[in-house]
């Protein structure tokens, strides 16, 4: 699921219309306490926005991104590229258009 690539940087700035999301942790146990193997766990589709690009450039105009840092979002199941950060958390970099909803 995650690349073996672990970034050794202290910050990541998405470019263009991209968004960096800290992936919500997946439940590893059922309600009854049964441990689920990773093959039985569904891929997470939500998390918290931690960084946002400057927006999409069209001609000489830049279109703002509608999500903001701190928003909790749902995104398309097969969107983006996921990786593990140096803090041990899982992240996904995706296009703003792959964000389906902002939760409140």
C-alpha cells in the first residue's frame, strides 16, 4: 500500500492543484476484538488536510483550491500517491479535484 520511500524532509509543499492529506488510521480490529489482516482492511478514503498547493494555473490566472489546511476530507478511493512520513504517519498527495467532500 505504501511506498518504501520515507521522506527525510521536515516539510512538504504540494505544487499546483495538489493537496497533502494525513490519512485517517484504519481500524485493525473489529467491534468484537478480532484482528484484521491488512488484506482484509479497506483502503482509507479520508483524513486531514495538512498542506495545499497554490492552485491550478489556467492561462495567466490561478484558480484557488477550495479546501484549507485543517479540513477533514473524503477523497476518491484510487486517487493520489500515498507514503509514510518521517513521523510514522501515512500521507497521500492528490489533486484537489479528487477531494469529494469536506466534513464538518
